[in-house]
C-alpha cells in the first residue's frame, strides 16, 4: 500500500507509487504489454527522423548545442540529454502514428521513452528491468492525470499531450533516476509548472509535432533538477490557486483528483493504451473503422458515394470536424473529412497517403466536401468513455442508405496481435536502419528484462 501525506495526498500518492514501484510488483502481462508499446514507439521515432520538421529540429539544435552525449534516434547525430529528449519525443509523435490511451486522451511512448533513453545513456548501468519499471511508472501516471482532467481539458483548447504529458515524462524520469518519494514530489512539481500546449497547433502548423518533445524534455528537467536539490510545487495537483487541475480546468467540478491514485497496484492503465494503424489522429479511427465495415458488408467504392454524415460528440466535432482546407500534413492528419476521403480513394490511411500532391488533389477535396460532421448531444451525454463514439450514415448514389455505430475504434476494443505490432515496427524502422539492426532492436526490446545495460538501446536506435 502507498502511504500518502494529509497535506497533499494526491501529489504525494502519485510520487510514492512512482518511487516505490518495483519490477516484481508489475504483473507479467503488463511487463509484456509495455515491451510491445515500447517497440511501437521506437518504430514511430525512427520513421519520424526523416520528416521535414524533425530535420529542422535536428539542424537547429545541433547549431545551438555542442554537447554530444545522447543519440537522436534514426540519425548519427548526438545532443545533450534534454535536447535529445526534445527531438526524439517530437519524432515519435511526428506523424500521428504513435499510441493513445483510451480515456486519458494521451500519447504515452513519445513522453516516457525519450527521457528514459537519455538517462540510460548518461548514467550507464541501468538494467533492462529498471528501464522497464521506470517506463511503466510513466505509462501509469500520464493516463491517470488525463483521466483526472477529463475530455473538457482538450475541449477548451489545451493539447493534453503537451500539458498532461509532463507528468508521464516526469514520473518515468524520476523513477529512472531512482528518486525517493520526496524528490519525486519536487520532480512532478517542477515538470508541472512547465506545462503548456495549445490545440490551435492542429490547424496547419509544424509546432504540434514539438508538443510531445517539449513535454518529454520538461519531465526530464523536473527529475534532473529535483535530483540536484531544486524544489518544485509540493501540491501541484491540489493547489486551489495556481495548481494544475484548477488552472487547466474551467471549474472545479470538471476534474476528479481521486482518479490520480485510483487503483494503484490493481488497475494498470498501461493495459488501456492502444496502438494506431491509421496515420492520423485517434479521434478519426472509429469513423474509419465504421466505413471499412460498411464497405465489407455492402461493396461500394468512392464513386458510389453521394454523401456521408458523421454524428459525434462535441469534443470530436471540435477536434476533427472542421472543414478541410489544405494547410499541410498536420491539418490533413487531424481532419476527419480528409481522412474519410483518403480511405475511400486509397483503401488505407497510412504514411504513403500523406504527400504534397494528395493534400490538394481535386478528387480528394471533392469527396471530403461530401462529408458532414455533426454534433450528437446524446453521444456527448454518455460521458468521457464515449468521447470517440460515432454514428456514420452513408447515402449512395443508387439511393441506398447505410448506417454503422461504433463506440470506439477496433484498436481500442482489443489490443493488436503481437505480429501486427512487430510488422508495423519493422516497416517503420526499416526506413532508416538496416535489416539486421532492426531485428536486433526488436529482439532486445522483447527481451528487455534480460538486458544488462539499457544504454545499449540508444546504440541500437542510432543510425
């Protein structure tokens, strides 16, 4: 049992869980699941190394930072630990391919792994078991903060990956540095005050890619500074004035502090992290699945469609339901109409579907214009667990009307089979690493608890 302080029980409770977590206390199924989640995140980060925005970050930071301590994944470049975490986190989240927690509305691997790998590089000797334990700490805490804040947090314009994300990275880094409970409280308090990120970044900018990297960096700073004796906000979650929850929520009835420590040791939020097999924001996936299922049952193609109406929650409407206008890859990947049109035209929505030519393709834009996204108050009323529920109605030119309701995407109904996770990793990692290295990295992650020195991961991630 985790003992908590009466003064700030939630912040202290989170810190105690992180500091006291041991490898043997983590169920075998959680340990196996986190290995698959790591593999997926590493694949996303390696693929992300070659993207335009990643290259800008790599070039710019190499000019500012002459420290050569930590690998930038998928490259031969090295930076200081905080800058490596910044770039690597941005790369993992760089093409909307990485994981997402079902209810916490949070990508996790992009936040947890970059600071941990940097710590392993700068402090050789961390075992694979210790690395895995620290990773689980991050995968557990980040989603709990997201659940505490609820969907209204993102609905009012905050990007949870950037705001909530600092706690996932801070928890992982604190456990990676083996901080005690008191210093972990300070690590969370330092990370929390750096929290920031605006959802307007989704409308045609590169800066959304930076959000996860900054959160990864902030969590690492929090742990490193706390380790050195620097102090942070002791009641970062509970403070009525200027605390995280009160500041990032419109009103006190929109967050639930009890969720921060709910089920420690019995409920493992790591098991509720889902993987993406569409290269777009998770809010689009239930609609894309519904359309694929309707196609399978009714055999229609893009030219058969007269119109499509997607009924959804207010959060989904605000997040992805805006009219598509070509403004770059970020806007396309976060726009529901573009992704629906792309699925119907190409049969899939993966990395090859996002090219400069496709963004302004006349046929794609015309089909996207046939997609209407409407708020359904009944779906919103169901609450946070049904945030991504959709009811999709398709009217075909021959007069048929097809309808399909999905509460969540297929990926969130059940975790992907291991072979699919490995195949995705290998496909992405092969873009920058030779086949032998890809296989070695795969096997090392899947046998992580047998690894003597986790710094070996960084060597495998470097090109």
